[in-house]
């Protein structure tokens, strides 16, 4: 993957932009869930900052933004969200948590795999931020749902995510 770092960067920038839009999309979708709105706005802002930072890095390396391609991983994952008002809300929060944790793991691998200390530091910082977002989404779920329900569903989604991940081909991308 690291041999194709510039292609990875184009994908990474799009992922950050989509993560920001996804958080604001939840603000639009759930105006009646006030306990999560401030955290969603924070996440949206931080993801947009990540997008700006990655885009700066791309410019410095003469790498252009690319159009979105289908993210089979995220599509397959989001298809796991159940229907029903509460079920869907819980699943969307927990799926966001899973995506953040997987992103953090990948950034850790990138940070460790890059020879460049400046890039390694940047990806290390992103990793910490995505770990925090993972906690933030779990915390949002716990504001509206019982511990047992949150952790039971989280366990199921983590297993489903592992199956989805292992079924996909490896490519120069975040997922
Ligand atoms: Fe991010
Ligand atoms: Fe994040």
C-alpha cells in the first residue's frame, strides 16, 4: 500500500471529506436528538480540518483531488444498519464508531510504515484523533441507549465488519 502513497492520499482526502459530511448529515437527520448534536458538529469540523490538512499535503506533493469512487467497504457496512427509528439511529452511531476505529488502525500502520518522520507524525496525530472519534460515537450511543444494548449490538457489528473487510481486495486506500 505504501508504495502507492500518492493514490492513498487522494482516497484519504475523500474519506475525510465524507466523514465530515456524514456527521453533518446526521445533524440534518436527527434534529430531535439534541444530546448528540454538539458532538456531531465537533466531529464534522475536525474531519473537515483533516480534509484541509490532507489536501495541503497533496498540493505540496503535486497530487490532485480525484472524483469519488464507490467505497464498497462503507456501502457494505452501512447496509448492516437496521430499519426502525431507534435501531437505525443506534446502528448508524455504532457503525461510525467502527469506521473511526478501523481508520485509526490504518493510520497507525501508515505512520509506522512511512520512512518520513514528518508524515509519520502527521499520521500518528490523525490516528489519535480517529481513536477519539471512535469513543465519541460510542458515547453518543450511550446517551440514548442502555449499556447492554449498545455493547451487544457493537459486538455483532464488529463481527460483521471483520467479515466485510476480509472479503474485500487489498488496494491503495484507507479501507
Ligand atoms: Fe478524520
Ligand atoms: Fe474521524
